[in-house]
C-alpha cells in the first residue's frame, strides 16, 4: 500500500515504524513525549516502545470523551512543562480521536506550537479523525468548540492496533466508513453491502480507501469554507442526538449517534426528493443491519432541535446540513426547517424496532 500525501504531511501505511524513526533522526528532537490514555497505555504503548529507537516520556490521561476538556489540557501542558519540553520537543499522540484531537491541540498551543505525530489506534481515528488537521476539545458541553487547524509531521496508520478494540467501538468507527461511501464513493458503498461480519474481515483496504476519500475532500477545502462540509453528513442531527444521550444512563458512542443522524438525514433527503425511495430504503436497511443496538425512541425532540441551532455550520440562525443527492454524492448548506427535522426524527421513531 502506497502512502498518501496530504498537502502538508504524509499518511504512512507502509512501514510506519521506520518512518517514525526517520522523522526522529531528521528532526533531532530534544525530547519525545507520548500521550496515551489508560487503555492505549496498556494495549498500544508496548509496541511503540519496541519499535521506536528513542526514549519516550509518557503522559497518561483518563480514557474517554468526558476527559476531552480544558482540565486535561492543563494536565498535559503541565507534564510537558514540568518535564522539560522545549520548542524542539515532539508529542506523539497514541490513541483514538480523543487523544489525537486533544494532544494535537495541546502540542499546537504549547510554546506556540511544537511538532506532533498522530498514531491513531481506533477505526474512527484511522479513517477519519487523524486526517484533516482539525484539533480541539469540548467546552461547556459543546463538542469540539475550542480548537485550531494545524498539521502533524505525519499520520502513521497501523491497522494491527484494531485487534484489541472492542466490537462496539469498531462498529462505531464504521459509521464514518458508511458516511464516506455515501457522500463520495458508490463503488465502496456496493462493496460494503457484501460485509457480513465486521469482526471477521481485514479492514486494511477499507481504511486505505477511506483515508483517500477524506484526503481528497480536505485537500480541496482545508478550512471548511465549502465542500468539506459534506463530511458532516449525518452529524447535524447525529451530534445533537449524541449530546442528548450523554446525560442518559446508556450514552451512545459517536458513530452510533451518527448512524441515527445518517438515517434521519437520508429520510429528509428522500422527502425533499434529493434521493430516490429505493436508495433511501437501501440505506435504512443497511444501517439497521449493522447497528442492532440503537435506541427505540428519540424523545427530547425540542432539546435535539435547540442543540442543532447551536451547530457550528449554521449561519444567521438557520440550521444548515449536508444532505445526500444520490449514493456517492452530497450537497451542503441545505437549510432544514424545524418541520424537516421532526419528520426525520419521527420517521426514526416509527421504524427502528420494526
Ligand atoms: N478531528 C477530526 O476531524 C475528528 C473527526 C471525527 C471524530 N473526531 C473526534 O474523535 C473522537 C472519537 O474518537 P474515538 O472513537 O477514537 O474515541 P476515543 O479516543 O475515546 O477511543 C475510544 C475508546 O477506545 C479506546 N482505545 C483506543 N485505542 C484502542 C485500542 N487499540 N484497543 C482497545 N481500546 C482502544 C480508548 O481508550 C477509548 O476508551 C471524538 O472526540 C470526536 O470529536 C475528530
Ligand atoms: Zn464523526
């Protein structure tokens, strides 16, 4: 598999460990830090220690989205400062999207920016979060509201890390794969239909194709002025649903909420005659086949709507979404009325257990 070169950094598939050693040799870092969470510390860090020919200073944080906040950033910045990180130090972010987004943000702001390398270890971060240079944290219950755009030195993709990921996390990350196929790649969508059991397949090829899709979109519009917004398909409703469920006894993983969002937003596209009934039925059946654990009902519709009104993509108080206009094709900046959203949510409520 050839590496994929984004405009400013490589995404390395072939021999990621030789490449990280080359970067370390070339850049002659004063000190190398690795950011891990309690899970990747145990499951992924031993391999990095084995493969990287340099001493690594580890910073460990608690795992999970709940910790993607300014308090944890303070912990990371303090560890860097207390342990002598200077402008020639490097931070390797070894973990899922939380580690990548927050570690990249901390590296980009520490001493106005030190080098960092992304080593994503979840399906979600390998196919999505590690590509495209968006970094940030949650603040006041709003996801990713504080952050920057900044490029890593490299992104290193090693699919072997996924072997320890539990099935629910794997399936959650797979939502971004479904999204990429639906917005950009009809052939990939066809290929995905053949997958019977996610656990049983080698995901390397799929990861590669997904990185290629995301790279193509972000290279054309790095700062999300237009086209890049198509990557938000499923996320306008999905993010709001994710937030509402955060406070419940059984929260949803990001990709599970996005699966719901894609289903509702595809229904809205069908109602607006942007996609055919057959295409919609195909999408609905596939999402229901993969996500067998979705909640029966989306209550709190007013709360979902009020969260959607705060979405970063909106303008002048209008809810703007990215909607499919076919399989493998997506339009952005489509205005959604309250009525549209309710039709999508009510449709979900009517079908999910049928
Ligand atoms: N920057 C972007 O463009 C972008 C895009 C999509 C998502 N995101 C962000 O990504 C985050 C979600 O990413 P995520 O799903 O990877 O979350 P995560 O980082 O919380 O990882 C999920 C869980 O898996 C564990 N884990 C990680 N690697 C493992 C491994 N190899 N084996 C076993 N367990 C492992 C983690 O410790 C965690 O408990 C969200 O914060 C979201 O906002 C960012
Ligand atoms: Zn997402």
